[in-house]
């Protein structure tokens, strides 16, 4: 079986620093249906985000992305909207772990938010640990450990557990 490339290309949505889990998954919609919750993702900082983001788009942010509570719905909402992944200067640890667990790629890349313009098409390669900007220049990033790359390549923890369950029943 061919190993997934873990290379993504998409349109950038550039955000600032300290994008919290409450901005990604506003708490006052927590009891609403999923379709309603998705309409409010990032509305406090980018009112156009939920309606404008497309499949394969990439969120680019500054420092401390996903800070705040351990709201597991925050990375899930991005994935449900079709976001290919998030590149930020730094992540709150709980957000990055939750994202990887559900199969949403995340990549730490210093100075990324000042190097990308909103709407530009960029590429990020998790295995190479780099971002290729619209002008062709390359930025080195912090490469994820192989175990995390394996989880992302399989689509997250749930598909891995399902595979284990199938092998145990055989």
C-alpha cells in the first residue's frame, strides 16, 4: 500500500495571534445542531470565514493558535468545514494533540503569518517539514514526530482503533 504524501495545497486564510478554541467553537452554540455551530466558526475575527472557506483551504495564524479550553470541537469544526490543515507560528499543546487525533494536519512554522497574504495559494509538506509560499520560497518548519505523521496518514485515532478492532475479530 502506498504511503500518503501528507502534502497539501490550498488557499490561505490568514489570522492573528491567540486564536482561542472559543473563537473556533463558540460556547453559546454548543447545544445547537452541528450545521448551526459551523456557521459561527471564527465569526468574531473573520465573519466571512464559515461561509467563504472551501475544501482544501489552509488556515495560517500567528502565535498560540487554539489557546483556551480543551474544546475538542474546535479542530473538528475546521475539519468539518473542509480545512486541509493549520499552519501557525505556535500552537496550544491541547489543540495540536486534538487536531492530530482527529486527522487535521497542523504545522508549526516561525514567522509564517507575516510571510503569507490572505488568499494566496501555498503548499505545506508534513513529511518534509516545509511550507512553499506563493512566490516559490520555502520555509522550514518544525517536523512532527513520525508517530504523529502515522496517525495523520491514517486519518486520525478512530480509523486506527477501527483497524485494530477488525484485526482482533479476524
